[in-house]
C-alpha cells in the first residue's frame, strides 16, 4: 500500500493504473496495470449477470469514466473527506479492474486524504472501518448508485475518527516500545544497532540484506547490528533455519496486531 501511494503523485488514470500494477504485479501479472476488458457484475451467477444486484459499465467506457472521475478529484470546491467518499463510491461503481478494484480503491482513498492534507505520513485505516459493517457499507453504495450520495459520505466520515484514534494509539505504542529499547541496548552511541532499532519501528521484520540496504552499511556490519539486538532482547529469529534467516521485533508486531484488531471493530 505504501508503494502504491508513492506512485500516486497525481490523482489521474495513469496513477490509478500504477497503483494497480504495484498492488497486483505478483498476483495477476498479465492484467496488472490494465483496465478490464470484460463485463463485471455483483450478484447473480459467475456465468451470467442475470439476477445481479449491480452491473458495472461496459468495459469500453471505463477509460472515459476514469477520466471523468479524475476531473472530479481535481476539484477544489468540495470538502476533501466528502470528495474522497464520493470518489470511492464512483470508483467502485466503475469497477475498472477484473480483480484488485477493492484494494486499488482503498489506495486511492488514502491517496486523496494525503493529497488533500488530511493525512501526511501514516495510512489511516479508513477502509478497514468501512468494512466493519459490510451490509451497511454495501447499502450505502447501492443507494449512491440510485442517486443518494449522503449515506456513503456518512459511512466514510464515521470510519475516519476511530481510525485516527487507533492510528494515534499505534504511534504511541511503538514510541513507548522504542523508548524501552533505549534502556536495553548496550551498543555504543552511534553504532549501527541504534539505527537498526529506529528502522524496526517501521520495518519490524528484517534480514541482513534489508538492514544493509536501508542503513547503507556492509552486510558484515548489518549482521553485527542484528546480533547486538538479538542479545539485548529486541530481535528474535523467525524459525530455526541456518540460511536466509529473518528476525522480528515481536513487540512492534504485537502493537500492530492490536492495531489491526481495533481497525476491525468500529464503535457505533
């Protein structure tokens, strides 16, 4: 998701394709970064849209529909949160990809919040809040397609505030963990182990190659830094293999697990 946001310097069709390519390259490389070329629908059967609750626009209309959506995203006379909610509903209605529309739509939602200045660094889990009550969420999308935009704006707005609170809690938990490491790490000041400790707050699972690359040090020094933090109880090895070893900062992962659990439960 972070990489998808990084490619979204502009909110337009090219950025959306780049997001999809980043998110889906490993899952469906032949279709990643390309608009769909087939019909899609919700409900009915896999073979026919007969009885479907919604049929998306014919695939030949997708590029123009996305261009029209990009014009809306560029407007500056709509409040950012409402604009992001309406963009999300319209994007899901266009359904521009055969697979990955949902995750690309979530990336687009976060990109809008970032471009609008509502989120500068963290990815606020708004989309997770939307999906805590899927029936209500899908009803909001359905009535949007019938011409009533208010419910989906309310849904997104209601998802934002608990998401912000959960994100702040995560930041506090990780900051407290990092502060605690400061009393346990026995490396000299300026040693690579301290830079590795900082890295672990955002990348809690590492191997020697990643540490060397991110810190700009040799693999020998990276291994020494890892060994130091293992001895000081900050890192633990994942598994017992002797090759391709990976280490994790369990305390940061625990904080992230609590964050994920909170994101799935929205207070109503």
